[in-house]
C-alpha cells in the first residue's frame, strides 16, 4: 500500500503510455495491412507499362511495387526499350536490395546489356550474379549466359569450364541439361 501511494502517479503514467503505445502499434499494423491489400489487388490487375507504374506510384516500398518494377522492366525489354528497362532495374536494385528476386534483377540487367551488344559489361554483370548470389535461382542461368558470351568471343575452353561448373553444382536442374547440350555442340 505504501508503494502504491508513493508511486501511483508513475504507475498510472506508465500504464497510460503502454495503452497509447499498443493503440498506435495496432493502428499502424491495420493501416499497413490495408495498404498491402490494396497494393496486391492493384498488382493482380496490372498488365501494362502504365498499370505497373501505377502500382509503383501508389504503393511505394511494398512487395507488390517491387514486383511491379521487375515486370515493368521485362515489358520494356520486350518492347526493345533496353535503356528504360535498365533504368527501372537499377531503381529496383537500389530500393529493394533485400527483395527475394534481386538476383533476377541483376540477371535481367545483364541480359539487357547483352541484347545491346555490350558483351563485356554483360559478362561482368553475370559474374556478379554468380558470385554474389551463388545460391539463387539465377546463378545457373548467369553461368550459362557467361558461357554463351565466351563461346561468341571464341573462348571455348573457358565456356567448357562454366558448363562443367553448371553440371556439377546444379546437376539436378534444367540448367545442367542445357549445359550438357551446349557442351556437346562445342565438341562438334
């Protein structure tokens, strides 16, 4: 009782702060959930450059906005707008460095460079994917792309080494089968 009398004001203030804190947290979570649901709904309907840009503009920082960047870049690449596609990929990489598809963004960036005839830059970017994201779904694709560039540069021995690496590291994947086919072509 003596403790209560001496510390009543402090206890009431602490309880009030706890209630306000929990209320604020609850409201922010409700807003975040509602925002995410809106982003997911808009993203589900998106199928054009304009609609992907709308998701990005209306829901920045959300996972659907990150995915919209990737699909926007793919759409632009399909239209032959490699510089615009690369710009969107760079923005995605900057804003979403922890996104689950970050390695795919780097691989797409390398593919843009390769399509533009910038083989050396593409090769360097593919190498970044295979070193920085060696355990990602993009790593075997990047290795195959590196080998393809090396074949085009008339460096078949370096390409064989990469095909062997794909067949060894990713032996149960489609990439290993592709590497085996490409290796056979090199032998002919």
